[in-house]
C-alpha cells in the first residue's frame, strides 16, 4: 500500500507530532526543518491550484511555504489535529493574500505581463551574448519594445516583495496574522534595535534562499554567478533575494 | 523633478511619501535614472534594492526627498531627511557575527559606497553611490 493509505497517514501524523514535540518542547531546529521538508509536497499541490493566474508557479510555492512555516511555528501541540489539516488554510491564506496584495499588478495590461514573462530569458541570453549585464535599452531592443515598457514590466515582477511582505495590515480577514502587523512607537523602537542584525530571521528561510543570500552578501557574488550556481535565471535570483530580505524583515516585526 | 541638460552632472530630485504604496513609483524612477546612466540590469537592480531596504528600515510616516546625481557612469543618491533613531549606527555595523545580515552589510554588497550626513532636527541624510559596470 502507498504511504497515502490510512495506516500510512496515521504513521505520518505520529511522526509529525513527534517532530512538532521536538521542535516546540525541546527546541530542536532540525525537527522544524524536517517538518518543512515533509510538507513541501502539500504546498506544491495547493500552489498548483493557483497556477496560470499571471504568477510563476515557483513564486506561488514560495509564498505557500511561508504559510507552512507559520503553521509549524504556531502549531499548538495540545490540539488533536494533524499538521496538514492545520497548515492547509494557512498556506492557502498566504497564497490568497499574495494575489490580493498584488491585485493592482494582475490588472496591468496583458501585454505587460507577457513582456515580464519574456524578460527573464532575454536578460540571461543578452548577458551571455554581450558579456555584461544588459541595460534596459538593450533589453528593450531585443524584445522590440520601449525602455519605459521594460521598466514597467520589471516593476510588475518586483512589486510583490515590497507591497506584500513589507506591508502593514492589508485587510480585515486575518487580522491575527503577526506578519502583517507593523507600526506603533514600540515597534519603531524595536525596529531600530534589531535593524542591525537580521541573523535570527535568516535561520527561518529555506536552505536555498539562505545559500543565495550567503553567496550574495558574504561571498559578494554577482547575481549572474549565483544564477549559474543554483540553476535559476538572474531575474529569479534577484526576486528571491528581494523576497528573502523582505521575509526576514517581516519576521523581525512579528 | 529637475534636470540640468548639457552639464557634467545631471540631477533629478523627487519627493515622495514614505508609505510603502509609493515604493513602486520610486523604483520606476530609479530604474529610469539607472537607464540614463547606462547601468546594466544588475547594477540597476542593486541600486533599487539598496533604496528599498533602506526605506524598509525607516518607517512609513512622513515624506522623504530623493536626489540623484548622474555623472561618469555613476549615480549618487541622497535620501532624507530621515528620522535617526539608531539608523546611523546601524549603517556602521558592517562586521556582524558570522551568519548575521545587517543593513550595512547589505548596502556594502549592492552599492559602491554609502554614508550618513546630519540634517536638521537630529535627522539624517543617507548617501549611496553606485557605479555602473564599464561597457566595452
């Protein structure tokens, strides 16, 4: 029988509970890492439901992962509920919030969305062909469009991190979400106290993002080299860096 | 917004609310300025990220002025006045413990130099300098 049989599910739930106990009671961070890894297929499955709405699937999965991590961190081990059951609304909520926050961008002309989708490959191709990071003008020329449209299309892809992860309360449907609670004088004071080090929040990121930040900010590698090492486009690396930093900032504001 | 055509240094100035909703506008302006300076995508992205992370540490109340000077393939940016409350000190902490990631370390990686100038009422102005990658 597959692991999805009733017995398999029960065994998985027992393992989850043990890992949750180790994380919440013993403070074992490796248990948290394992829980995240074990439930990433759930994130991918839920993210696929939201594919084809103008956002790369990988980005939706990334957002869903934040919901998963929050669910793991907030899980009350006294409650008789499986982690998957508890995490699902958190993951879906995070994805929906992402789309809601980005609503303005989704309403931009389709031509701009399509241009954004072409941009990533164009930047990588031009970088390889020209031997340097292409200017906006060079990108525009290669795609047969204007500099202004290239800038606008880049903004479509960038807006997410600045507007959703760093944003204050964005709605009333989930006002208990600490990630969306910023502000007040105390928060300002805390902000000044902890702005010097984002270290603890760094540990909250998935391993790939941590590695990308390490390469960028410790090794000082340019995006192009990081992109080669991790097998992503330069534009995707740029967005992951942006998003990771915004995630860390938001973690500190909790 | 003002520019000085025909001179060695072109200057663009804007003033915007610190509210996050305006960061996209600021990014677009920075992108346009980087293009005028003939920056590549990566240098443009670095400068946008530097400004974005700095603004993320300054709260969202009030307004802020941005001054961009373009010369010799470089963009010199002045941002402020900003409420101080530890920002100046944080910008000096480049040598954090291993595994930490300070604002200063981020700026060190994405711009060529940065610094702080005092402004009125105990506020500060942050300077960022970004050089474009030399082109063949």
